[in-house]
């Protein structure tokens, strides 16, 4: 019975390389740092009580 045979694996696609300017790279790094600091801040806050 061919019903339960596995499908052959698909080849993974190659990752695309992206070229950005130095200003864009610096802005993206600043954005990531801001996001990390925001997450670190909210990690220590108590969870909101669930209202029913």
C-alpha cells in the first residue's frame, strides 16, 4: 500500500542577503536595543489580574 509512504523532503531555499546602509543598520540596532529594554522592564512587572 502506497497510502502511508512519507513525502520526499523539499530542498530548503537559500537565504537572501540584504545590503543596507550604515545609517539604516544603526537605526535598526537602536530599535532592537529599545525593544529589549522595554521587554526587560515589563518582565519584572506583576501580571494584570484577569477580569471576568
